[in-house]
C-alpha cells in the first residue's frame, strides 16, 4: 500500500462521512478514492474498500457509544454484534462497489499504461 493510496482512501472516507445523509455515500466515497487513484480494476476496488474501512471507524465509535449509554449490557452486546456486521458489510461493500463503478465508467477514457503520480 502506497502513501497516495492511503491518502486517496482517507479522502474517500471524508467524502463518505460528509455525505452520510444521502444513503449512497459509501459508493460516492469509494468512487472518489478510486478516481483519485487512477489504477486498474483491482486497485480501484482495493482503494474503495480501504476508504470504506476508514469511514467505518468513526461510525463504529459513535454506534458503540450510543448503544452502550441507552441500553443494558446484554442488549448492547447483541446490538453491537449485529450492527457491526451490518455496518461493515454496508460501508465497505458499497465503497468497493463505488471503486469498481468508477473504474468501469472511466476505463475507456484512460490511456493504457499511463499513470499519473
């Protein structure tokens, strides 16, 4: 993983968090990360997924804090496990999809072998 890949994933995560109210923010954030990366298909998917992982961290912190304050311990643990699985699949999966979609939409516009770094 290169520094530019990490930076692009962080930028994608910030976009995901800023657009959280849209419902498709992970797709947009993963797409932004992949667009900035300008890589091949697997690299676009990877940076999109990494963007989702980075966006997931603050979401889980807020989720854990909110559940733990308002419920009992047993319910909090169950809600945490179910919620974590759902949020992880939703965020990372849709971010990967966004990375793939950007690759698919832009693959004909890129010159083979050309990389801008």
